[in-house]
């Protein structure tokens, strides 16, 4: 169709298309530049620690984000009219890049992240990426720079430690030389993060021989302490013993070996193991403890076997009235002493189960022995044994009651085991401190002790106050009235 020059000008001025100019700010090329800037702005959402820019290439072979790539991506996505594609193809001739033939992309920037295709159907992002044709031509956008660096294995030790501290997954396998591994450890220590140090130590423990690992940690005390703690936590006793042996820490080596008895359940095997620990290089105090532990377990095995036989026979009164609730094996020394005072209190000193024998063998202090024996005999309500426990004779033959734990504690234990009032009053009267005596007597309703103490103190007001606490018409009330009416007492003002 032939048109005049005026018709052509009118056509171009009235058409929805505009002629291409380099000065026009609103042309399509400007919009494509804006598209490029939008693509580049995606990098702001990517968490990367380095400022270096890695060139990314699309499946078409051109740098992602370039003007040529933006033009062709937009040209592939625009399907408004055949004329528009024709004009865009003619304008691309100005580009210095050579466009490779490819089908029209089915993904826009928004649909790529939303997982939606052009025709309106919805699909997930994983489905979109797994689609073979789309994967071949869709642009490589939103992948963090950190992923590229992980693929290329170019993280430095400091970068790796920073990523570990932030909780990011990071492979340590690329550090193969001893120098790189030690630098990684030093970076972790300088970060002062125990979790990172432990993670690096696990890697070194797996990839280095024991000799090299121990040698390097010997001069790195912070890392060494972390490894020792870690080995104790996971129970790697063998490696821990090897480490102490290498460091020549004899006491720690012995203690670590001694702890292995906790994993031995059989009493006989545990006893034999403890026997091997007696000669280890412990300190003097620890050596005595190990010896006592071995001797105690040896005694417990003998007592347990004998008492099990007596209990099953049913001929011993104490076992019939009070059956055993648990085995004595592997019990502490104080528990063993209580057991002995409960079931074997009257036995001769020569027997292994005698409380006196235990006291002398293990050098149990008087306070501990009296306290334990009192609790055992009071539980059995053997008040005669309780009385004999605190009765002593002097060189003239006079008897006197003495309690190395204090009579106020004796009263508390007796009351806890439901001792009769008469016995409680006897021991409350033995408390030396007057205020403590009055408090205990009032608390446990030892009326005679309170009345007599107030009389001795000549405290009429306190006696009158206590009169209101006793029962009306009781013997205690009559006793108080008799004291108040006595003319022989000079009361305090």
C-alpha cells in the first residue's frame, strides 16, 4: 500500500508504537534498563559477606543482568503483537552480543519466584526447576553468592569459622593439609565460641592421627581443655586415657581409669577392677579413698551373701520383722553403717558386719557414728540402746550422759521416730542452753520441762502464759497453780 509522506507521519504520530530515538527517556530501551536494575537489586536480598562480584552466566551463554540479556529475556516474554517483536528484533541489531536461538521463555521474574507459569496454572518452585525445557532456558537468578563459593570450595579458614558461628552448613573436608587444619583451629579459638571449637576438634579428631593431634594440642591449651571435656562428655575413655598418657598427667590418668568402675555392674568384677586401681599413681588422699572403696565393696559382698542366706532361712527375728528393702552392694559407707546398726548392732567387734568394726576399719568420726547409730536404733524403737549410746562412765564409776552431736539434735531425731514423752523430756532436760530448752519443750509439749524451767527462772509471767496452753483440770494445770501459790518463791518483778 502506497502512502504519502504526510500519511506516514500521521501514521507514526497516531500509532501506539513510537519511533526509536536515542534521546527519548520513555522508550522501551529505558524500560529494559530499569529491568536490568531490578535484576541487580535482587542481590540486596542475598546474604553474602564478601563484596566481590561473581559473574553469572545464563543458559544462553551471556552474563546474567547485562543489557543484551535483559533485552532478549524481555523480547522472549513479550507476545503482545507480531509488530512489537519485529521492532524489538530490529533494535537488537545495535547490540554487540550475538543472540542464540531459543524458544520463548515460559517464566517471568515474578512467576519464577512465585512458582506460577504464564498460562495461569500454578506449580511449585521445585516443580518449575525440575522441568527440563524450562531449566534449560530460565535465567539463573536468586542463587546466593555463598552457594557459588561453596561449590568452588574457596572459603578461607576465617570465612569458614564465621559461617560455622552463624550456624550455616559448611564442609571442612577441603582443608586437607596440616597447616590449613591448624589455621582453622586457631581461627576457631580466636572466635571464643565453644561450639565452633568443638566442631573443628571433631573434624581434626577424625582426620588426624592421635600422635599428631596430641602433639599440636599440647601447645594449644584452650583447644586441649575443650577436647578433654568433649571426650568426657561422649565417654571416649580409651582416647582420653591415651591423651593423659601422652601428656604425662599421671593423676588424671589414674582418676580417669578409676571412673571406669561405674560401668561395671557385676560386684565381683568391680571388686577385681578396684583392686587394680589401688596401685595407680594417685595422691595420698585419693589413694586412701581407693583403698577404702575396695575394702568396703569386699565387706559388702560378704555381708550381702550372709544376710541373704539368713533372710531366706527365716530363722532370724530381725529379718522376719523388718525384711530388707534393697541390696547393700555398692552402697555408700554411711548407708552401710546404718544397715549394720539396724541389723547387726549387737554383733561382736570381730565380725565384718559389726558397726564397731566398720567404725574402726574406716575411721568413722564419733559424731557420724553416733548420729547414724541413733537414727537406726530409734527407728527400731530400741530406747535402751539409745540410752546406752549416750551413757558414759568416768574413772570413779559415775555415769554421765554425753552427746557429741548435741542433745538438741538427739531430741529432734527422737521426736521424728515417735519417742515417748518421758524419753523426750529426759533428753530435753539435758540441753544446756535455756532458751533452746524452752523452745524444744514447748514445741514437743514437754509440759513438766517448761513448768520446772520457768520455776527455776522465777518467771511468773511466762508461767502464767503457759498455764493457758495446758488442758483445763489437767495435772499440769494443778502443778502450775501450786507453784504460783507457793510463798517460798520470790518472783521476778
